């Protein structure tokens, strides 16, 4: 019976602990992550590489989604770093917009740079 109790406790605690670790980006956190990504390019040992990886993955997923749905028209030979540079530059130049969600800010940055018109 004790083993069953321990198993049940572990089953219910594991999802809650995983949910607490990951969260989506708001504008301020996205901007922080963008600056950390920028820093990692010259000082990787001094950077929060987990935050950098989350930023790159988040922006990459948004880029893939918008490209697949044909909402943006980026050149075929574009690199991941070029996309991250676009978003980072947009965030640095639009500090007032940090109140929006991260996804809105990434969309705005990519629409502005890779408009299909």
C-alpha cells in the first residue's frame, strides 16, 4: 500500500513541477531573452544558454508557423541568426510595445521585415 501511495504522489507532482519550469514569453521576458541571445554571440560562457535556447526555439517556431501559413515571405536562404537579429532589433527599437505578448511582438517584427507585399 505504501508503494502505491508513493507512486500516486509522484504521478501527481511530476506534471505540476514541469509546468512550473516552463512558461511562455511576455514582451519583457522576450526582450530579456533577445539581449541574452545577443550577448551569447560574443560571450557564450557568460550567458544564460537555457534562456538563449528558449528564445531561439520560440522565435524559430513562430517563424516556421508564419512562413508555413504564408503570412510572411522570407527569402529561401535566410539563416536562423538573421531571423533572431530581426526580432532582437525590433525589440530594442520598440520598448513601448513590451506590454504585448511575446508572440505578438515576434509577429510584428517578422511582418515588418518580411512582408509579402
